[in-house]
């Protein structure tokens, strides 16, 4: 049964959408297990797509508070990523520069390990961070046990034990896109490529007609709506060629 979360999202499980997917796949009701997989893969693709990054801020979260070790430059990401989460992207790393009081916080700039490797390590308050494989490093190398905390973008959680019971954490207005994306995968599996192509154009638009965007384009609005008042004047401001005279 759908559940209304504290953030106002009506939460469904994959099993709530199975029948709708199968009906649109020419009523292939015997493929219930495959519909679960099509929905899972579509859910991961949509929520992990950087083009839709601004629509799913519910997957942004703080990582674990972590104490640095003096004169140690690199650390495993497993130290700062919550258990059970997969870090799709590290958005920021914050550092408290007055341990142990932790009253002054700043954001570290993102850098690259090749830049860090160019110099003999120095020991001071870190100002930059970089990624190398499944580790992150800091420059300068910390001289104290500073405390850091990342902001990360997690992957949509999947219930691998009972796939059909995976809770869908995206807002309800994305359900239609999720269903059609799963149907597209279904037709690809049935080798019905023309039908899959038609659904792809329904979702993403026809490249021959750029003036006809697909269903997805109408959903890309969440952060744009929230930022409208700060990015747009409340009314137009007109200035003549003699402005200031």
C-alpha cells in the first residue's frame, strides 16, 4: 500500500507498479518477475542520471562525522559513507578547523590527486580535497585531528532480498515516466525494437522535432521553481539609452 512520507512524497513499492507495466507490455502477465527487474533498472537509471540531478534532492545526505589523523593524507570513503549507501558523487566536504570545539566550519575546494602529487606534503589546515579510487585525500596534509563531514549523493536504495518490496522514493509525478521506462526495457527484451523506439521518443522527444519535448522535460522543474524568485526579477526593469543622465 502507498505510504505518505514526512517529506510529502507518496511512497510506493515496485510491486504497486508491476501490473501497469505488464498491461502496457501487451498484457504479458506471466512476466511479473521480469517487470520487477525492468522497474528496478529504470529506477536506478532515472535517479542516477546527472541530467535529472536537480529533481531528486531527497538522495542528498550528510555523511558520517570523521576525525582525521594528524600527518595522514588519504582515507577510505567507507569511513564517511553511511552503512548500506552507495556514494554516487561527493558534493562537498566540510571541515571544522578548531578541534575539539568545532565552532568554525568551512568548505574544502575540490582538487585532483595529480596536483597534490606535484608538491612535497606540508602539514597544516587542509584547504582542498581530491578523489583517488575509493579513497579521498586532503591537501595540505592535516596537522591536527580535524573533524570533517561530507555531503554525498546516494544511490536509490534497492531491497535485494525481496525486489518487489523496494520502496520507490521519487515523487508521484515521476511514476508515469518510471512505468514507460520499464515498458521500454520490456519491449527491448522481447526484441520489439520499433515499439521500444516509439516509447523512447515519448519519454525523450523526437530529435527530428526539437519543438516537441518528451514527458521527461516537463518534470525537470523542482529546483528551477525554488530558485525562481532569486534568479528572476519580480517585474522587468527597463533602462533607456540615456540611463544615468
